[in-house]
C-alpha cells in the first residue's frame, strides 16, 4: 500500500487538482466585494440550459431511480436516453439545448436528488479560479454576485469550493486523468 505522503507527492507530480486548495487569500483577489460573496438562486434555469455535460455518480443514479419510482425496465430506458458516455466512473449526460431533467416550468424534475455538480453550483473551483471566470459565471447566473443574495464569508466560500473539489474527485476512478468542475 502506498503511504499518504508518497501518494501526495505522486498526485502533485501528476498535476492532481485535489491539492490545489482554494484559499481565502486567493478569493480576496477574485471576489469584487473582497470580504464577502453574495449568492441567491433565482430559479432562472440558465445553468441547466445550453450544451454541456452533467455528471451523475452511481449513487446519484440509484437515488434518481428511487425518487422517480422506476422499475428496472423503465430505469434502463431512462439511462439509455439520458447517458451518452461513461467517464472516470461517472455517467455523463451531454446536454444539447437543455438538461433532460429541466421541465416545462423551468424546474429540475429531480431537484431533491440532483447530482453534486448541480447542488454545489456556483461553489465550483472553476467559478473562483479568477475574477474573469467569476464575472463570466455572473453574466449567466443572476444569483451570483446579486446584491439581494445571501452573504457568504470568504472562509465559507473556500470551504464549500474545497468540499466540491474533494467530493467530486473522490468518486473518480481514473486517478491519472481527473476532471474538474
Ligand atoms: S443560473 Fe444561477 S440563478 Fe439561475 S437557476 Fe442556476 S444557480 Fe439559480
Ligand atoms: S439535473 Fe436538474 S439541476 Fe442539474 S442540470 Fe439537470 S435540470 Fe439542472
């Protein structure tokens, strides 16, 4: 078994983003308000539209099956429509115009069991990588940097972003080629 220090050295040498933690100091240069970040979801559905990928873990898929009350046959049919690829242990939904689960009322049909990628947004490493990235996210997401949003301290933001990073990576089986959100 490889020891944790050796594993860490190996991961750093492989460019593993697990160890590139988001710090409060970094966030000070990214968040315009410098000591707090405001966010409140307006339910506009923008983040569920457009071309992109939604990553579902095995656990997410099981939760969706239970939540929708699907038997094996109907669940298999859903998977066939929903999933276009399997990468790093995740089931990948390549969205076209909108996510398959976005309903006509602009709501997520599986909201209570939506995957981590969705429930953690916008607290993603990529959102807070730079001021330009954050402003780009805010252009599409009216809840991000909204004056009406709930105030989060930079420490809270750092903790949430790092938790997203850890939990999203933890389920990836291909440790040589990790992907991030
Ligand atoms: S784009 Fe932002 S405000 Fe709109 S639904 Fe997504 S998180 Fe909420
Ligand atoms: S699973 Fe739900 S929250 Fe996630 S992209 Fe699809 S519709 Fe949006």
